C-alpha cells in the first residue's frame, strides 16, 4: 500500500515521503497513529501543492537574500570604538555590534549568528566580514573600525 508520511519515522522515511508499506503496517499502525495517510489522488494533489508552495517561498527568500547581498557589497560600515595609542581596541567588535550598527544605520536586519567572525575584531582598520544570508548565498560586508 502506498502512503504519504506525515512525520519522520526512523528506519521508514521522512515527512512528506511517499513510501510503499505493508498493508497491515499501514492500516494498523501508520494510519491510526496519524503518522501517514493513504496515497489517494486527492492526498497526492495536496502534497504537490504543499511542495510547490514551499519551493515558491524558498525562491522568494533566496531572491531577498540576493538583494541584501548586493546592498552589503556597497556598504562600508563604520564602527567607532575607544582605542589605545598603538591601535589596539579596548574590548573588541563582535558580530552583535556589527548586526546592531547595520540595523541602526542602514535598516538591514541580519541575525548575529549569520555574521561569520572567527574571533572578535581587536584592532583598528578595515575588515571584510562574511555574512551567510541563505543556502549558497554569502555576502561580504566591509567593516571599518575607527577610533573615537
């Protein structure tokens, strides 16, 4: 019997997979437990429309990420910090500070977890910071750290 899984089931398949299960297993376990529905033409059509909707939403998100990537390429984000005579910063510039400044000055919201800093910036100067925007879409942001 062909069924559409409604949940991930270890050893059987993932959610929205169409599998062929034994009749007894499907009728006595999967369907009563609401872990699967029978693969009727109506249910298959619902699944297809759900997958199309997901793909469309993903395409929109990717297009938005591409737009933000372009914007980031044109920005030089200046962050003012207190620094000593030798160019060392008191403290450091973190991804949270970069995210907050980007939101404040350019109205672009990026989660601090998507800003890839190997370690906090501890010197004055200009740095290229990689930003993960979406699967396969990475942007580069120039961060200029200057003394107050």
